[in-house]
C-alpha cells in the first residue's frame, strides 16, 4: 500500500488596497470587505467570507482579486466547481497571476482532472519559476496522469528550490518506487524522515520498500515506528506481521495479524480464520 502526500496549500492573497480594475472611489469599501473576509476565513467562516466577496464583486465586477479570493474561500468550503469558475474569471480579468493558475490547478486535481491540473501548474511555472509548490503540485498531477518520469523531474525541481520540505522527498520516493527504483525510493524516504520524524507514512513506505528488497528486519523497525506514531492503522500491523512471518517469527506474526484484524483488516482476519486462530 502506498501513501501519496499532497500539500494542501491554497494560496490566499488578500489585496486590501485598490488594484487593477478597482476604481479609487471604491477602495475604502473594498478594503473593508477584504478585511472582514480575512477575519472570517481565519475563523473558518467560509460562507461569511464568500458573502463579503460577493459584495465586493457587486461593487466592482471587474476586480480580479475579488474573484480569486472568493474562489479560495469556496475551495476551503469544498465547492470545487464554484472555486474553479471564480479562478477562471480571475484569470480572464488578470491573466498574469501565477497563483490563480496554481489554485485552479489544485481544484482540478481535486476533481480528478489531472491533465487540466498539470496544464495550469505549467502556466503557473511559466509565470513564476521560483515557486517550489508549483513544481511539486504538477508532480502530483503527473503521478495521477501516469507520468512518473515527469513527476520525478518535478519533485527534483521542487527539491532544488527548497531542500527543506520533507514531502518533496517523500513523494519523489513514491514515484521512484512505482518505477521499481527501490533503492532510490529508500534514499528519498530516509531524506524525508531526516527532515520530519513524525509522519507514520514515511516510515511505513520505507518499511514496505525495504521488504521488497529483502530487508525484513529493517522493514519491521520502520513498521514499528509507524505504529508508535499511529497505533490505529491496521495495515501497519499487517505488514509488520508479514515481515515477521518471513523471518520465521510465527508468534510475532500472529500477534500482529490479531491487532490488524481487530482494527478491521480483512486480510488479517481471513488468514487467522484459515489457520485456526481466534481473535
């Protein structure tokens, strides 16, 4: 089982002064509405923020930041279709804003339109090639579209721009693993863990990859750490049990399968039942 981490980073740009398309006489009203919406978003009142941006658009229907920020609020509220429409309108009004393409790309990705998402991130990169998240998120979209080599290239670009973000290494490790480069995947998972030792998926995936190259002892150590961080995920126990079984530790394997079955793992329950164990 693979875990693919996606950065849920929706950029919020609150332009609290009159900008392109905003008449100077409307600046105070727009400033008030944007400030009000900012406070509401921070409190999780996305519908209230959307109403404020509705009012801003009523004041000036040609003000791109109002559509952009309303799209952001809609994205937070789970209205992906509405968010995409607002980001599209913002792009029509102000086509040189990389963040609008990036946010629309994230919404398209959430809607399983990976090709459309990749195209939007590409345009964002053309406008701002120094933002590692644009490369990272295009890599996620490319993975979704089956372009693993392209994803690795994008994660590598993200790492070059920001070598301190664990998720960049982790996702590159996932992509390498999907391509059969297990050693490369382990190296990337290790780099991710060096940056963030509190993500159970990092240890789990490294453990699974170690198991594929025959390092069951190393796999057990990683599964154990994943369990310490998240003792409620059945798959962690099941895989550790499998690794223990491969080393001849049937008692340890059974104990882990029991834990997995009690957490709802059907494979573990089936194995226990077929081998005469009650749990």
